[in-house]
C-alpha cells in the first residue's frame, strides 16, 4: 500500500510507462509510496494508466515525452521540476523493438533504433541528473536493458547494439555519480509477455513452436516459461530502494535463468 511505503514521497519518473514492463515497474514504485510520473510518447495511454493507479489511491500522473527528441526531454525535466522540485528515481525503460539484419538494414533504420533505445536513455540521464542531485536520500537511476545487450541474436543488429551500449553506459554512469550517492544499475529482462513481443500478425512470439521447443521443452529457460511485467517489478524495486544503497554499476538479468544456460 502507498501509505507508509518504503519509497514514501520520492518522485520517480518512468519512461515508456504506458504499458508493459514500464507500467509494471511504475505500479510497484507507486505501491511503495513513490510519486510516479508515467512518461511516454503514447500520451493518452499513459493518462489512462495513471488514472487507473490514481483510482487505487496511488500517486501517479502522466506526461508526454519523446525520448528521441532533445526539446521534448528538456520540457519533461522542466515540468517535473515545476511540479515536484526534485526527482529521486529515474527509470529509463522506453524502447522500441526492431528486426534489423546486417544485409538488409538501412542506416536510417539503424539510426532510428539507436536514437530511441540508446541515445534516449542517455538524453534522459543528461537532462535529469541535475534534478536528481537536488533530491534527498534514495537517488537512483535504473536502465532497462535486455539479455540481447549481453548476448548476440540473429536479426537484431540495431537493438542489440543499443542495449549493449546502455549496459556499459550503466557502468560508466555509476562511476560518475557514485560521489553524489546516486546508484545506477540495470535490469536485463529475458523474454517478457508485453505488446513488444506481439508479432505483426498479432500473434504472440512466445507462443510460436520455436519458442516452446527451445525454451520450454528443452529448458533453455530453466523456469520453462516466459516472464510477465510483474516478474520485472520486484528486482526493479529492489534496485530503486534503500536496500540497494551499496549496489551500483550492476546489470541484473531477470530472465528465468535463460542467460545462465548455453
Ligand atoms: N518484452 C520483452 O520481451 C523485453 C525483453 C527484454 C527487454 N525489454 C525492454 O523492456 C523495456 C520495455 O519493453 P516492453 O516490452 O514493455 O515494450 P512495450 O512496447 O510494451 O512498451 C514500450 C513503451 O515505450 C514507449 N515508447 C516507445 N518509444 C518512445 C519514445 N520515443 N519516447 C517515449 N516513449 C516511447 C511506448 O509508447 C510504450 O509505451 C524496453 O526497454 C525493452 O527493450 C523487453
């Protein structure tokens, strides 16, 4: 419950929080008492999600942002400063999925993914660090990367490159911000049931035969199931909580054990 939660009164900005993993994380932070800003390019969806949380007595508002756009990100930072005066927690979660093969990918398609998935998280961090430095105890930045930032995967040149960059951005940023008591970490989800994992034909990628065979039947995911946004929320909360006060620059895979196998 929000009242008396362990993040009581802390301001948390979560990008890409209109749905999926971002909404799962935002919900958990709000349940722990945080004042959550659901920041998303899908404005009306974010408004609806914030209204749902508010109906449960949680503190949540929505704000539009395009993390690929400097002016939009700076406008969000100014809005959060005007509304709250500070920001303890930034969750860089927003990203897009994209199939990109080295032989068919255009540089425009590559730059689009890098501009959102890689530069977006960096742009948000540049804009929000001054505000986070103004905040009280419990300052945290959490990046949502992917096991595809730690491993290769066919047809994912742009996505995997961007996620790999944010893996090492997390470590470098942790070094810069440790003197300010700002802990910077990442979670690396495995296969998670969200709108991102829907195929163009509307079917779920993880209900396909290839996934069931390799990951379930033969146990490449030791947990033998794909993840849900709720599975991401607890580890994300931990890294945003006071319990992580001496944890920084770390990448926590949340993947049912997938990255532990080969
Ligand atoms: N679903 C998976 O299997 C999976 C696996 C590993 C990592 N991830 C990562 O988890 C995070 C969340 O993914 P998801 O599965 O919930 O995806 P999703 O597509 O369900 O949600 C992504 C959200 O980001 C928003 N967004 C997209 N571009 C934006 C922009 N330019 N500015 C602001 N908001 C923008 C979308 O509107 C959407 O609400 C992403 O970083 C993704 O790469 C997902």
